[in-house]
């Protein structure tokens, strides 16, 4: 996936306009999966697609990166309003998962000429689809994630992923907002991380034979936007296996 990013290695706090104008990291899937170079997947944690600026920012990114698939998280808009917004976007196919209250929400968007996408499952924290690249037999599993900030719900998601990891022999891509860090260096400011949560998170993906494919751009993907003593964390990322 190739979202636009802030200037490389910039750890400054983004202002309100920049924070929504720039997705959180630029990640190359082609180094890990046999995805053709023209198969771009854009993930964006937008924090509210009802913002008036949303469509203009998305149009900019589509023009810059020509994604085959776009996944949005933290949409914070429920049906039918989310459907009204989605139907005005330049995609002919989509799957929508409503937020729970004012938390979460996921949308996957694609054009049928660029990808064949089949829904497998969706629940409060994920949408799971199979993606087939046009004019090829190549398929992979795509999980669009918004992990609950509540640990007991997040732990349920980790358990589910481990349970299903032995049931597929396709390449996997997990991308989204995991609301967790893997180590202390992925958080700046405030109190330290909760090591039991970080350890369970990392152990889960190790158990599924998944690797973090890294990033370019800002080290952190979330900020509380305070100018004085800000908190910054790396919560958004992509994991893949190496089939």
C-alpha cells in the first residue's frame, strides 16, 4: 500500500489539517508478496469521513497513487449516512462495517476492473476479504482492522486470528489501526507502555507467522495533537506472511 506520508523521519506533531491530509506511513507490499506492481492498496485511518475535507483529500491520494483498493478505518459514521458518502466516491464496489458507538468503523472500496474482491467475514473489529488480481490466478487474504482500544475486546480479536491462522494457505495481509504498540520505542510521552498488552500483541502475530513490513515517513502514526508534552504512538501498520 502506498499512502502519501509526511516528510521522511519527521517526528513533529501535525496540525489538524495535516493530520487528516496525510496518512500515517508508506509501505511496500511488493517486497513481501507477489503482487503485481500495479496493485496498490491504500490504507487510511481518517477519524471521521463526514468531515467536509474528506472527499478532496481522498481525491488527492487517488490521483497520486492510483490505488486498486482503498481501506478506511475509524470512519465514525453509521449507515445510511456512510452509504451516502461512499456512493459519491469514484468506486463501483464496497463493503461497509459500521462503528460501535463513536468508535471504529471500516470501509473497503475498489473498482471491479482493478480487483476481484470477495467478502469472507466481518465483525466489529475487521473486514476479511479475498482479493484476486485481474488477469492472473494470484489471490491473497486482506484483513482491514480496527482493533478495539478496550483490551478485553482486543484480546478476543487476537485469539480469533490465532485460531484461523491454520485454516488458510493463501498469502495474508493485515493492515489497519491496531491500537497497540509492540515495544517502548513506539511510544513517546506520558507513561510507559503496558508490557503485557504489547507482548500479547506481538506474540499473536508471531504465532500466525506474520511479519511487520515496516514503513517510511513519520515514526509515529497517532498523536493527541497537544503542542506541549504531546503523546505519539505507532498504532497503524501492516503485517504479512511470506508465502
